[in-house]
């Protein structure tokens, strides 16, 4: 039996990575967000912001990585795998910038479904920017709306994670999943 694939999503700076790290510290298997990895590799190749200069190439690299994560998660022999973002996130970001993408992006989102999707809303008090995150808070809000729209388009029942401490947010997710 394939494990439950659980996505933690939300706009930039919403606390996804902190929750993923909290889940890891509690012994859960988590797959990290890969966009930072793609961004850092592009910088090594001399491209400062691949998403801004070549959004389709960046998104193709993300799709390749997220499909690999999805397939790897499907082969795990435990009950649940947490993923920092899912395949539909790619479409949401492409829609956010107003760029077109090939049909196989939508097909990948349709054909590789997740069991649960937890959404973290923009939260001004914890939002910060860094060298891999170019968005400001207002853009994070807009991205959040695109994420909601995209996941709902693929029929997901989204679960909103409340504004709380990392520990309480993690507890909430585990309670919903009966993994406490």
C-alpha cells in the first residue's frame, strides 16, 4: 500500500519549511522544497534569478523534481510522507506571473494526486525576504490566491492551518491526520 502523500503549501514566507522541520524533528519523513535547490544551481551556472529570467525552464526543472518526489514518496514503506509544496504549486506560480505552460504541466497535476493539502495563509508577522525569495508581502498574498484557485481546480479539499506557534501548527496537522 502506498503511503499518504501530504502537501504543505502556501505563499512565500508562510512557515512551510518551519513546519516541515518540526515534522522531521518528530520523526516524520518529509521531502524538502526544491525551488531553492534549482535557484542555487542556476546561480552556480551564472543565472541570478532563473524564475524571473526563464520562468518556463525554471518550472520545467521544478516539475521534474516534484514528479521525482511524488514517485519516490509512492515507493516509501511508511504510512505518510510530507511534501513541502506539490505539483500544482508550479501552475499557480506560472499563472501568478501570467506565463503560459505546456499541457503536460496540467496533466502532471491531474495524474499525480495527493491525499491531503494543508494551506498556510500569508502572515505578516512572520514574513521575511531572503536571497532566494524575491516576493514582498503583497505578492505573497496574490500567490496565495493563485495557489487556492489552482488546487481547487484539481478538486482538492484544502485544510487551512491556523496562525499559531510552529509546535501548535504542527500539532494541528498531525491531529487532522490522526498521527498524534
